[in-house]
């Protein structure tokens, strides 16, 4: 049997352990999920949700003309997801679609005055939840966290280095059928 320096992260995880980087990423995902769940729990009380908040917030915060595609890219979701959400928000009078003067196939988005009022209420809840989770985190650490997250997002925007080829994984042919 050939000598192998260490176990893979899968082997370690299967045995009930984990490596630091896996634990860190799992915790990061858990923080985001817990935050989103708490936001949804609080926003449901006013008939809203975090997906609505994110969409309205992105449309309002983005400067200049913005298309549904621009909003989808900003939120890192599929265009179809934004289309469905904008359909709902538009039907409720929270978002206004206007034809793009330079491209008839594109709608430009803006938040209506009614949408701004709803978003103002949503941000009241957001501020309370944000303050709740950041209470024990010193402000001096915010810049460090921003740097870490920016680096991670930048890496995620780049393609993998090619060292993992899904087609070469054992049993991949069975999964394709």
C-alpha cells in the first residue's frame, strides 16, 4: 500500500472529524443561514421576507439604470429568480419596470415610493437583527472581515484551477444517466 501523508477532508469528515478550513466554511454558511432565518422570522410578521428585502434593497442601492440581469448579478442569483421576484414586487406596486431606451428587450428597475416605505420598515427590522448579532463583535474587526470576505468572493469569481475534473470521478457515468 503506497504511503499517503494525510487523509482527505472527506475521510476525516467521515470519521466524525473536520479540518479547520472546512469547519470555518461550515460555520460561515451556518451564520448566513441563521441570519437569513432570523430575518425571515421577523419579516414574516409584516408580510415580508429576506428575498424581497434583498431584491428591493439591491434595486434601491444600485446607482444608475439597472436591469433585472444587473440585479441578479449583484445578488448572485439566476435571472429567472429575479424575474419571478420582480413580477411579484411589481404587481404589489413596490417596483417599477421601465423600458430601456437603448434596448427594447430590457426593462430598467426602480423602487416605487410605496416600495421605499416598505423597505424603510424592513430596514428597521434589519437594523435590529444586525445589531443583535454584532453586539459582541468589536468594530475594529469589521475591516478584517470585509477583507476576508472580499478575497473569498474574488476567488469564487475565478474558475477552479482544473485540478478537479468531475468527469473523472468514480461513478460519474452513472450519475449522468
